[in-house]
């Protein structure tokens, strides 16, 4: 998550960074604990990127509620319905 924050065109104070990291961790744990296909090895990298980017975008718009950030990211992932999730080719690492 922190690398996505660093790459974002925004600056966040340390308290906000912690909220974003915690929201991401909460969203990811929710996927992993539910054994969702988005958390599978084939989709994990892209799913994590989608979650992180959504959380950062919402934070840029002023959202600071960890649960709202987490839920919003999960909702965004579900709304995509997997259309942006690419399975790696056999010669690629997931």
C-alpha cells in the first residue's frame, strides 16, 4: 500500500497514511478470510492494486473513515466484476 501512496499524485500526513494502510489491510483481510476469488494467487496482485488505488482516490476526495475506505474499495472491486483482473500467462509470475 505504501508504494501506491508514494506513487500517487498527493501528499498525506502520517496519521492519514496510517488510516489508508489500515483500510487497505482491512479490505485485503476481508477478501482473504472470505476465500474470495479476487484474493486467489492468480488475481491477488491486481486486486491489491485496485483496492489501493480506490482507497487513495477516496482519500484525495477527503474521506478519512477507515471503514468507509475499506468498504468502498471492496465495493469497487466487486463492481468491476473481475473485468480488469487478468490471469497471468503461463510464462508470467502471478
